[in-house]
C-alpha cells in the first residue's frame, strides 16, 4: 500500500518564484534602483545612438559598421530582457515572478546571448579577412555575404 503511494509521487506544481534581491535593507533599495536605472538608460541611449549614427552616416555603410550596428541591437535587446523586471523589484513589496514569465525571460536571455556570440564570431571573421586578405576584402565580405552572416 505504501509502495503504491510512493509510486504516485509528488504532483505539486511550481507557479511562481520568490526573487531574493540584492539587499533587504529598504534604505539601499532606492539608491540601487537609481544606480541600475542610470546604467540601463546609459546602455539604451548608447546603443540607440550607435544604431542611429551608423544608419544616418553614409560613410559608415560598410560591413564592419553594419555588424557593429547589429551588435548594438543585440546588446540593447539583451539588457531590456532583464533590467525592467529587476527595476520593478526594487520598488515593489512583492518580489515574485511567475513560472511562465521566468521561462520566457530565460528563453529570450539565452537567444540574445547566443546571438551576441554569433555576432562576435562574425565580426572576428570580418576583421580576419580585412587584415589577412585586404585586396580581396570587398569580394569576400560583400554586402550580400555580410547580410547572410
């Protein structure tokens, strides 16, 4: 009889996670919120500025700057996946995240982390071609090849 109960197992379901913050001291929560908000705003403005400048300047429409613009976009997306929820947790009493929200956040964090690794590898290949084969650079890293990388 007890083996039958053991075989049935535990069927409890995880619905949310409690997030332990950087500090439980209320006097540090506002300064930390302002610090991370400043870092986030600096990151967003810097990446959007980079994307805008590269898009507006025709002199920067080269494979290297195209890849740099895409890297800025990936960095912007990656920081936007985590930071807003973290900032909300600094100013609210209930620091929980649902299971679905947590898995969604993890999924997008991993997608953008993998995309960033791919972008860095592509940029390394671009610089390798530019340094080792400068005369063939325009053929090897054409706009079409750069787009597909």
